[in-house]
C-alpha cells in the first residue's frame, strides 16, 4: 500500500472513532508498528492528527460518520491476491452477454472487474471502486445505489429503504464474506447486512466468493443461512469435509486451484 493511501486510512479511522492505538492501526492496516509510528509522526507534524502516548487521535471533536466494523478495502485487496483473482475469474465466467447482475463491494468481487471486459451486462454495485474500474475498462452498463460513501471500505451505503435498488433485478448476486460455515454466511457489521440484504432481495441466485481461509470461520453477525446460498466459489485449500458439508446443504461448490505461491507458503 502506498504511504499516502495508508495515511489517508489512518485519518479516516481516527475521524470515525476519535482515537486509535498503534497496535489497533497495525492490525487494521496490516503494517508494522514502526511504519505506523512514522506515519503518525509525519501526520502530526503536518497538523493532520494529534500524536498522543501509544497512538493518535483525530483533530475533529466528533466522529464524521457511523463507524463500520469492517476491514479496509486497501488492506483486503493486497491479501491472498493471486488466489482471490482466480476465484474472481471463475465467478466472472458465470456471467454472459445480456445478463443483469448485482456485485457487492469487497476485494474478491472487485477483482471480477478485470474479467468482465469481454461481456456486456447491466451491473448494479455498491462498490464505487469497482464501478470506476468497470466504466473505464469495460462497456458494461453500471448502476450505483444512492447513499453515503464509506471510503475506507470503498462502498456506498444508504440508511433509507428506497435507494434505487428496489427497481433493479439481477439473475445473480456476487458477494464476499469474512466467513461461511454451519451458521451461514457471516458479516462484520449490521449496517453492511442491511445494505446487502436489500441487494439480495433483488437477485435470483446468491454466489459467494470465499477463499479457503474463510471456510468455517465465524464473524459477529449472520447475513443469511446456508439454504439461501446457491453457489460457493473457493480454492483447493478447502478441506474435503467442508466441501462435502456445503454440498450436503444444497450448495454448488466450485473449486479453483490455489495460487502456486500461496500454496507453497501454506504447505
């Protein structure tokens, strides 16, 4: 991640929650403590944040917006890149000319954009980073819902029931997840669930993109039960037991080969 992007994320995090420790920032941004301390020092000297013992605090007296308990898009998009790209490629292969689909925000779904240049579809997405990529690199028609931009997650969320999504129908909805297991498809924040469930109501099928590290993993909230999932796309790092479990719940499981470099690291 570029220094300017990381420092902007630090500012966003502080504006949302007022204070963050060095340890908290290192975990959220997947950076070393030394890097975060240097960022805090530079930003403090520029008058962008206040440097305090053990961390930093925002210059603003009140949070700018409701905080979402979700990892940063810029951090997620740099993790398990090759394997997630293979999953995204396989997801894109499910699409064909003339389709109308819904693509939820996230790092795995964002990577689908690279493989959608050969089809012409109608796409509804709450990811403004994906929408920007699609409009620049493909001929797909792209629709964004109304709402507020959450820059850290790269998405648009609305607090209102009517935000234009109710006028859209998609044959499939593609989404990632922090975890999927016997309790269902997990999510990290109620505000995300509310937005995603509005999108899901407008779709005929639900397709989950989840690399093998997400299988069997729990999070704070349940987006939907397994019976609502039609297709799960994962990688060959998934155990046979888990794959069979998902299939026994009526889910079509598509497995791509785990990226070689990442497979070697795991081995």
